């Protein structure tokens, strides 16, 4: 972290970004650090691959973020590019090759495990799997640079940490998330408003979509594994964005008998976004990696092309085998 802070201190121009289809963690972290670095007089460009989902628009991201999908332009040159909430360059496509050309150095700032089957992060990267969120790492960078917090920075950091810990349910057995949150609450950030935007605000259309979707759950491995397929066209039918399906798998995981779940979202014919979850009995990261994805040990995903039934059979087989092994060993 000190080495990265030194690089940031020496850089005059920086570009900040996060993975495509951004979430509250990467978005909050990049905005917070962007605001902080501008206080040092740095030239900061925040460029994301695609548009910000509407649930995060309370942060007014369009005032600060350029979207690569709109015009495929980047600055001519930057001293340092920082990529938040992923260490997999594939999740920055199609921007990654362009970013490589214009950046003198690139560093991933992340809390996901480094992939066993995939591209390696750059040498300058800071990856700490003990951190409960990328926002926690952004907070550490800001502290290392001795930049004073303000309400705008605090609001973004609180969004990042609150989102990725799911209201402080998943803190990796560490007090850090709570300690940072207590510090941020000193800045009159209106946490109830942030909670409402991140986890509330369900619409009649969303409820209608959920009623239809949840009735199609399939169960495997004696009811320990659930699988659900969603389609973007159904989301659009109810006037919803793809991001609004993100919490469906978390709802499925509240079923008491389940140990794991898989959710397929069909983005286009033959193209799927897979999300995997586990309550802790099994790891799902290796299943995601085998399909070209990544993530956390108990929460992972992948973007996949191919015949649905073939992919589904592979996921069900691999997840079921893991569940059967835990049943045999009693662990």
C-alpha cells in the first residue's frame, strides 16, 4: 500500500475505473479516491466501460464519469491507471487494450482472490482478500496519502463499504468495516438515504418480475442446490434494468434448506451471466473459474457463451459433486 501511495503521489495524471456493469463497491471506491486526489491538485479522469445503473444515481456519477461505450475515447496519456474491484483485465473489455496503450503504469486495487485460471494482475497491484470491500482499500489509500476526508468522499466510501458488506452482514470477521463506517458517519452523510437507494426502493414492476421469476426455481442435490434462469427481455418487459436482477440470487439464498445457488441471466441468445453463491459449506470460485470467470470463494460469477442446457448441466454437476463430498465427509 505504501508503494502504491508513493506512485500515486508522483503521478500528475491518473485514470480510475472499475469492472463493467459496475456495482456500489467499485463505483463508490473510484469516486471517493477521485474526489480525494483532486484535493491534491491531480488531474483525474474517471472512465467506466458502461453506464451506471440507476440505483447509484444518487451519487450523481454522470457529473464525474465518462463512459467508454459512448465514444471509445481516453486521454492521450496518463501516469497511472487504477482499476477497482477486480483483478481480471477481461472485465475491463473492450477498454483494456486501449488503457494499456495510454498508461505508463496500471494497478488493480481489489479484494478478490487472484485467479488460478486467468490473467495475472500487474506488479503494482494491491490485492487484499482480507478486506471486506474495495472501499476499505480506497479508505486506506486516502489515509496513506494523508488526505482529509470530507462529506463527499465519506458518502462514496460509505456507499462502497455498505453495499459490499450487504449492510455489514459480511465483514470477514474483522472490525474494520464498522470502524471505518463510524468515522464516516461523522460527516453527516445521511446513511438512511444511502441504505434506501442501495437496498430499498422496490417497485411494483420489480415485484411482478420477482413473482414470475421465483416461480421457476429448479432444485437439485436433495434440495441443497437451487438454479434459476432469468432473461433480459423479461426485465425489459417490466421496464427494469439488468442490474435490478442482481439481488435475486440473494433472495433465493434465504431458502433455509439451500447450501448453494446458481443464477443464469440470458443477456442475448446464447450469452449468459452466471452468478454463484454458497452459504459456506462449499466453495464456488473454482466452478466460476472453470467457465472463465472469478470472484470470491463463496460468491463468484462468469460471462459465458454457448448452449444453455450444456452449461447448466456442467454447473449442476460440478456444484452437486461438491455438495455430495461435504455430505460424505460431514464437514
